[in-house]
C-alpha cells in the first residue's frame, strides 16, 4: 500500500483517492446592522400652553441636534423651565421648537 502510494506520488504528484481525507469546515458569517439617522424624527404639532399656540414639538434627541447641545443640556433646560416641553402618553418627552 505504502509502495503504491509512493509510486503514484512520484509518477503523478497526486494522492490516491483512498488516502484523501475529507474535512468539513463551518464558516460563520456575522452580520452587523448599521443604523443611520437621516434627520427625520417624529414631530408633533400640538398646542403649547407656554406659546399659547399650536407649535412643533420634537424629541429631546432632535432638540439637542437642532440646538447643537447634548441631550443632557436639553433635559436640564426643560427641567429648569427654560424649554417648553410635554410628555407623550408613551413617556417620550417632546420639546417645543419655539423655545429652543
Ligand atoms: Zn412653546
């Protein structure tokens, strides 16, 4: 057997099929999801008591983006009464754009 194998190896450079070991490899592809914020956020047009008119309300995140400050600054200014704000029934704080 060994002699046959050597003979074939020398003559053709290929291994006999019986000596070829098959191996399975599992390749796992991991995918990432990239979320791109395009600048479209929920905006509500509701009555603002402080403005005494219907005003556009944006999320704290968008308010921070519009005012070019952090969301912590927006929350602080809203808590301090500087910004007009309301909380939706789902608990999302919306900030009046007029008060930014
Ligand atoms: Zn307002």
